[in-house]
């Protein structure tokens, strides 16, 4: 007797997650978290049914690399991961550190507002939570940036400073047309530079938001890494030995020459402490590339991104989180400057997510803005999942599984197939 295309155990596993989400929806009182959980429930259901029914009814053609069971496992694991993050966020917001998270929310919203006010992004909101290190979650099913801040930010304000960079990732993923525009800036460039595109954009965006102090903070973050990581190309992040020059390139364009000069001198000393490397091996390659050559290409692309944002898209950097370094002042005083600024944050409203019937969006003045149907992504994926009578190859259904990188438990390099 032939084996079933998919095991009948999968609906039971999905039902278990549904029960968890039903209880979570009963327990959650925070409007944003409640709406986020409702969106996850709807989105997760549409993802599961798309793949389970698609494989069962032979609407989705099998992949030679990613078996049906793997796809279903990946989907349910990611739903479970998001459930855990929502629960974790709710628990932290009822604890003693909720004041720190309120500050983190305000900082993340300030960073996000630069994109909203300059029409890079529709009305959106933020939620922050504590994690061992900063990151932004991929949330395709709600107009929200879910941002992690380090636990240490409760006592060390500078540990908030990765937030604008993380918001930059959110803008890169969800600003309509932005990724395609940036790819057009990279014709005939080496593969290693193309792979760094998202990280370079996030660095540029973060610098537009926070000014000189984020350049200082990233130098310290990079210097804290092991020598192996410092010199390795992971196929995603710019080589750390030259990455700080992204910031000083932008700082000069923003009118912070004192800070840029001081940071460059500081980094030169740090490079000597790291054996002053001269070359690196690109990810997946074997031939060394000169760091001097790589720096020139990196700075040129950095400038192209800056010009795209400021000239093509009309983004205006204003009210940076830090100001120019006074002449002859130690660059470390930028941290002191930032600490004072955080204690007196400018007024910023963090609007909640809201829901009315089957619609969700950002609640502004008691009205839903940037509305969508619960569980939708506002992309072509919504339309594809509603189709009937289809037979899709892996090349067509793989992006549904990925959903802009939502399936972090799924395949790595080479995904989609």
C-alpha cells in the first residue's frame, strides 16, 4: 500500500497550536499584543491550510530538496516560535522592567517615523521585548515592527543604539519597491557586495536616525567580536574591518565632520589591535580580496544608498539622536550626550494595533489606518493562497513558505530553491 502524500498527524499538531492561541487571546489584555496574536492565528491557519491541502490534493508539486513533511514542520515551528515571542513579550511588559520597554518602544517608533513621514512606509507601530541581543522579527501579517533590545539596556542606555539599525531591516523588507530599486544600483558589482546590500542599507538608515553616536556604538560592537568573526565574510554582513566606514561616510554627508574624523582615527587604532588585516576571503570563494579595494566599493555603494534615500525618495534626516562632536572633545563624550538625550526623549506617540471585525490596522485617533484583512500580508501571497484549481511548482510555492524570511527555522542559503 502506498504511503500518504502527507501524514494525517499534521492537522492534530495545528489544532494544538490553535488551542494555545485561543487561550493566549483570552489572556492578553494589551491591545497590540492581542491583535498581533489574532493576526498570527489567521495567518498561521492560512499558511498551514495552503500547504497541507496543497500537498494532500496534489495542487503543490513536490520539491526535490524540501519534502512535504519538512515544509509543514517548518510552518508549524515558526508559528510556535511566534507564539512564544508574543507570550514572552506580554510577560516582560507586566514585570519590573516595563519602564525600560516603554522607552524602547518610543525609540523604535522614533526610528520608524522617519520612514513613515517620508513615505517609505505606511502607518506602522512597534513593540519591543528583551532578548540576549538586538534583532527585529519578521512579521508579515501585521503593520508592526517587533524589535528585541538587550536585557542590559535596563542599566546601559547605549545598548538601545542598535534599534535604528534593526528598524532599517524592517524598512528594507516592507517598503514597497525599495529592494528592487537598490538592486538596480548594483549592476556588475561583485557578488560579495551584493550579498551585503540589506545590512548596508540598515547601517545607512540607522545613521540617518541616530547620527554620530551609532557610529561609535557599532565600532564597540564589532570590536567585541572574536578575531575569526572579525575577518570572516558570512555572506550577509559587510566585513567588520571595513564596516565602520559606512557610518563615517554618511556622517560626513550629514554634516558631522568632527565626529567622522574622530571615529576614523579611533578605528585605525582598533584595527592595529586586530593585527591590521589587509585582505579577506569572500563567502563561498577562495581568492583573497584587498580590503582597501573592498572599502572603496563599500563606500561607493553606501553613498548610492544615501543619495537614493535623500534625493530620489526625498528623505530628510532631522533631529538625530546625537549631535556633532565638539572640537577637541573625546569621541566617548557622544555616549554621555546620548545618555542625557534618552532621559529627556522628545514627545512620541506609539499607536496600538487595533481590530474591528475582520479588519486590523494601526489605531490613530480611534480610527484604523493601514487596514488589512486579519491574517493578510498586503502582498501577492494573499491572492495566491486564495486561488483554486492550481498546480504550482516549488519555485512558485517556496516564496509563500518564506514570506520575506518569516520561516527562520527553514532553509538557509539557497532558499527559495
